[in-house]
C-alpha cells in the first residue's frame, strides 16, 4: 500500500550519531501507521521508493531539519541495501543458469597409464648439473659449486657428463670390444 505522507518522526542522539526511533506514516487507506526502528528491515522496497519520492517532491518540509536529514539518510541506506541485494540475487541467478547449461559428461579417455611426470624448469642458459647422490636421490648443483666436492661425486658427475656429451654407445661403434671385455 502506498505511503501518502510522513506525519512525524522521533529521533534520538547517542555518541554523536542520530537514530530514527519511530516514523508515523499515512498510507493509501488514510490510516496512520507507526514504524519502529526494528520494523524498517521488514518494509517493502516500494515503501522506500515512496519515501524517497516524497522527499524529492518536497512533501517532507513540515518535518524538522534534522529529522528530514535523518529520514533521508536512512532511506538512502536502505535503497542501497536493496539495490545491492538485488544485484547479488541477479548474479546468483546468472551463475545458477550458467551451471545448468554446462555439459558435464565423463571424458572418453583415462589418464591412469601416466605413471609419473618429471618436473622441469625452462631456463635460457642452464648453468646447473642434476645428478644422483649416494642415496639415489636427484640433486641440483650450480656450476659455481662443483669445486666443493672432494669425494667421488665429482668424478661420477664428470664421467656422466662425458658420457652424455659423447653419447657413447659401447657396442655400437666398436663391435670388437665385446671380445676384449
């Protein structure tokens, strides 16, 4: 039911802030209604629109200056609250409507035959050596750290690098080596 006019306001101030205590309204049935502060959240959005239009039309000039400002601030805050709530509902409906359009079918292939995936890093100038230590775990060593190894690790790394560089295949290039060994 439309709001025709605002008859009176009661406000109170505490800690430097003003609060609306009650609003007395006249609706389209020409009866007066008292709306308390706790009842504001139960008002219909059209009621806030009616109060806003009454303010814009200058029909709240009979109220005191502070009361008019407090009512206008409360109406603006509730309008923003309603607008934000409406946008959130629209967004949720859009998401729900999008989710119903998804084609969630099972894939035709299975990736269970992939046993593992090796990690790798793309480096423009690789200056590291990856080797296996005595516990057979992969380790990475920068070229500036190679001189620190005095045990057999350095020798194993050098042999492995030599084998990798030459791509040495023992029996392919020298078939007679089997007899010698």
